[in-house]
C-alpha cells in the first residue's frame, strides 16, 4: 500500500500544501491515503505523522516530496529509519529511496542521515536569519508582527456574504468558500462586523 505525507510549517492561509499533494497523487498515492500536517518539522509529537507510522505495515511505502517534509531533526530521522527497519517498509523521499523491506544498505542509510543533517542545518540558519532580521527591525523602531485588522480592511465580498448569512440564505462554510478565506479568518471578520454594528 502507498501512503503519502505532506507537511507545511504554518497553516493553509500562509502556505500552500497542494503542490505536495499533487506530486504525491502523480506518484500513485490516492487522496484518502495522503496525511496532511501543518506543524514544524522539528516537532516530535505530530498527530498525523504518528497516525501514519501506526497505520503502515510490512511491505507498505511512505512517500514524501523531500526529506525535510518528514522531519528537520536528525535525531527524529534516525528514529524513523529504525522504525522503518522494524516494520519492514519503504521510504521514498523525493528522489531518494530507502528500502527497509529488505536489509538496508549501509551506504543508503548513511546518505539519508547526512541529508537529515543538512536539513537541520538549513532550518537553524533560517531561524538565525529571522531572529537577526527581527532584532534589526526592532532596533530601527519598526513595528513587528501582522498589521491590525480593522473594519476598513474587511473585503466587500465578506460584507455581502455576511448579509446572506444573517438572512439565513447561506452558512459559514459556504461564506468562507465564496470569499476564498479560511473559516478562522471569516470568524474574525464577523466578530469585527458585529462589534461595529453594536457600536453603531
């Protein structure tokens, strides 16, 4: 059985995970066998990834578009390799194939672990650059973080959808779809609109 794993560090309002899912489907993974996760690659207790590791059995294959999607921690990568050996499964990470159904070749294992090291180094470098940039911006007196959302920032489409919602002509899920925003974003807009109406 083929299983896919797609991961982004932040939610779908900031990062698009569909490129990964399209690539996984192109490799033969069915939609219902793709596990989606929005979590840091360094997080150990990832719900969907843990579900996947429990689900796979001997002879199965886990596919990800690259090593860093599985993890950005060298320690965790080593643990995943060991689990793959125990369960006798195959890992396909981008163009890199780790076949643990049979005895894993030491050279392949070494190469994979080196890729994990480079992935972790890349993460640490990105983190350092972000911290440096934030410190530099703060020193220059710049405001950090997202700009505050106000009633003036709300798209016109949301106001129209809100009127239909209040009249019982639609529901929140449909509103979010029509406005092309997430439900959490819609709730924030609705709260602002209702607060504005109360003040008015």
